[in-house]
């Protein structure tokens, strides 16, 4: 049999559904194992690879299968996601705290799977693959716990804890809740908190509705929304690590979204540090605020002769 056919048999033996036993999936497995047509399965090796310049390039170089550049998402969503769920592959094993949308995202065959794959074609293959299937549920639980340790805990005012996915953007968001709010919005209530992996991680629908904020459009809300009921101030905060400061365009979008909200609106762009702020300073709207995570006691006011307050 060809290596491609053998790879499909292996995927079937490891419990992948029919949709993940196709040619693309088999080629992905071969790439992750660094196996060429004449190599033996016992010589499979564990190599971390990105999707485009790693896995897809390996397919083209060694198996003459050239997929269009926009196929990258198909490989990721229709093959690699299922590999990770089935514990056949590890996601970002070399740097588990990479953010979800990092361009350095990579995959590797899991240690548990490669140990079984090396036995393909031998008398111990069936027993090894059967054992893998019987243990994969427990392995998935262990994997989930390992991933959880890399999440960012955020302690809310009432003592409850939210967990944000790893990444610099979410580190800034956590700092907004734990450092910005106690200093500049003391006693305020968190109404909305997004996450790079789950856009509406926390959303207080009833409170938002009571303020005239359309909750069915929460995807357009800033990263963090906090309400100071003592001063009737609504803090609309964007966390910026690569793009998305409170620009004139963003102000226009939010003013339209919040046209039925009568509370005083305070627009804040939060940066991790001065260096990141400098990259975006030309795009920040006047009459807004800037806060730096590494200098939490200070604010930069783009407000002319006024200090912080509603527009």
C-alpha cells in the first residue's frame, strides 16, 4: 500500500470519523510524522509545524499535493482541530501560552499517538491502537487541565473568577478589571468582557438593556464595558496589543450603537506599555483617554482643557 493509504488506515484505527480519514487528513498525519513515501512508520518523528509553511509545504514537496493558499483554514478547521480533540496532535506544544490568533501557532503529533503509530504494520498495532482508544477520554481530560493552567484568571468585584485564554491582549483585559477599574472606576460594575477565544465571555444582559444598550449587537461592543452607577459614567474600553484603538471611526460606530444610552460615555484605549501606545497615537480620537498597563496609576488625556469625564 502507499503511505497515503496506510495513513488513512491509521486514522481509522485511532478512531477518527470518516470525514477525517480523507486524503488531506492522511497527508497532514504524514507531515506531522515527517514521513516520506519510502519511510517506515517506526521511523516517525515528532516535529512542530505551522499550517502553511510547515504542513502544506510538506505535502507539496514530498507528495506533490499543492493546495491553494486559502485551503489553510480548511486544514486547520477540518483536520487539525479534530486531531487535537482526538489527542492525535498537540496545539502549540512549544509555546502553550500563545494567543489563539497568533501567527506562530503550530501543531505536533502527540507523544501518545506517535508511540502507537510507530507500531503500525507490526503484530502489536491492533492492541496498541485499541489501548489508545480506551484511554483517549482520560488523555483528553488531562490535556484540558494542562491547557487550563495557561489561562489568565480574572477576579471580579464579587470575588468570582473568570478565565481568559492565554495571550497578551487578554493580559491587558485582565489588568483593566484588576488595576484600571479600582483606580479610576471604583465600585463600578462590569457589564461586558470579551475574550479572543470567546467573544462574549461575560455579559450582563439585563443591566445592558436597562441602560439602552442593544445586547444583540455585543460583537460590536468594546473589549470591556464598565458602569459607574455613582457618577452615571459608562466606560467603553478597548484593549490594544496590535490594532483597534479608539479612533474617530470607532467613536462614530459606538455613538451610533449607543444612541439610546443616555449615560455619560468615557472612551478609553488600554495599552500594555508606552511602546505600543506610540505605534497608535496618531489614530487615537480626541476627547478620549489612554491607560497603560505598566503605569497603572496614570492616565493620558486626549481631552484638551478637560480631565476625564463624559464626552
